[in-house]
C-alpha cells in the first residue's frame, strides 16, 4: 500500500524517516510493502533526501487510487480538517497526531470514516508513544470504562518536577524547559492546561462513548503554583501534578477536569517525573491499568503514527475500528458537583481567630507547615465535600485571604 504524508514538520519528518528507512521491517509486520509516495507541504523540501516526493496540491493525493493511507501532521484545524475529511470521503484511511482536530472534530471524522468504510486513527494525538488509545478502544473493549486520571503534558510535568525536586521558581523552570526544547517559545497551550484539556476530551470521548468538547471541561494551568505550595505539599507527603481526570459519577453523569492537584507520594502517578506521561485507566472488569512512557518527542510520536499506518494497512476497511457518538448536551456534570478535598494557603489578620474559624467551617482540617513561613501564613487541607461548596466556604472565612487553592486527590 502507498502512503502520503501531509505536513513535514517535527512529527511529519519523523514519520517520513521511518517509512523511508524501515521499509523491510514495515513490510514484514503487515505482509505487504508500505511505500511513501507523496509529502504535501507548503515549504521547499528539495534539499531533503525525500524531496522528490514533495507536492503542494492536495488533489494529487485525493485522485491517486494507489494512496490507501494519508498521514496528517500539519496541526491546527485549517486546512487539516478539510483535507482529512476530503481524504476519508475519497476512500482513504487517515492517521493523525493532531490533538486539536481530534478533540474538536473527532466525531465528524469518525463518522466519515465509517460511512466510507475506511479508518481514522489518532494514537499519536494523546501521550505520544504510549499505546493508550488502542488500549482503551480495543484491548479494554470488554470493559465499561469508569474513568481515568493521569499526567498528559510533559512540559508542565518537567516544570513541576524542577520546582519540587530542585526548588526552582516557575519562571526559571519554564525558561529551562524552553532552552531544552520541551516548551515552545509561546508556552501558553502547555502551562495554561489547553493541550492537556484537548487530550482529556479525546480520552473522555473514548471512555464514555460520546463526543466531549474541550470547552466543556473545566481547565486550570500551573502558572499560579509557587515554591511555597510545593513545600506544603511535601509536608502532606504529596507532589503537585497537572492532572487530567474524568470519571463516571453514581448518577451516570461524567465529571471531567484538568487542574493542578496534590497527589500522594504513595501513588505511581506522583512518581512520574520529567517529561514523561502516565495514565491510569479504570474498567469494571479489569480494575485499573497503568500506562507510562514518553509523552512527546519526534521519535516517540512518529512511532505511534506509523503504528496506526500499519493497523490501517492490515484492516483495509473500517470493520471493528474506532467510533464514538456525536456530541450531545448533558453528558458532563455541572462544574463543582464532584466530591473533593482542597489544599488552601493564605494569610490571616489574626492567626488564632482564623484558625478557629477554619476548624469550625470544615468537618475536618489538617494544618500544614513549612520552613521559613511568614508568621501570618496559614495552610491547611479540608475534609471532603462538594467542590463548589468548599470553594464558597474558603471565600467566606473572615480574617483570612486565600492565596492558593489546589485540589487534593
């Protein structure tokens, strides 16, 4: 089967290199040659070893009956979505690493794939080289998935690891991440949780069978996390992680969120450091499955892309492939309806008065300590309660101004 690649940036070039350099291996794995025929890119690729395969007209791909699989690594919605939809409608399977497109338009693309009896695959869109999507769709297919939580953004995990382990400030850790190539020049999508939110939307759509939109998921980044918070987390025997989470509640609604959280050091998630990702998936038959590995990077992501290409070559049609229902209202619970504990740090006008009122406000309270804390600083963890009620209660404590509020898992 012959393949076209749309977009030859970091991930696209990695996919091209595997297709060009591992032809014998790929043929052996799927029982037939897998040949790269076109590379669609607006740039001049004539100086590349594969430059003769570069084209600028999508029509060449759409109208070539030899092309069975198209790889999309352009990123963004335009023109990626239009190109992918055209390819599916032309009877060609599509493989993508584009998390934004899958999160926003996944239901439409999956429906087009099913209608045209081809495949739409996106393993590389979530957690890079970790075989997470295939595991959830296929290997855990006998389960009614009840939820997942994990670390799905390597940039933020690297920054938090440096803050906790090496006492770096947020700004210093971010600058280091940029210098090492782990963070973009504009890191907004990572540090504000946007990237993680898109991945959470994709996994929630898989887990619960209905398209979940990113804008429906309450999302908070890590820009307000401080070294003071990291010190108090240590006193609570916890690490601070940017957690992506979704779970089915007893009433059938789904709770989903992306937020910093205190995570007990006794859990596997807490010990995931640096740029690595990890996700715990829960099902009613299997219990909990934990997947860990590189969440990004050229080689790891390209590996996931080509894994999907081989699956499409083997299947040759949509039978038994991925699908979820179109978006509908009312799948997610209202914001704040979940049960949680909160870590709170702030400053008191009168320490004894504030501490007494905090004890009276919450059913149970654990006060925390750290070295060199100001005399008027208070930090504590509340007992469990409905999230919106706890946030409201924090705001009503007299003689106390909160500076940080972080959920506790």
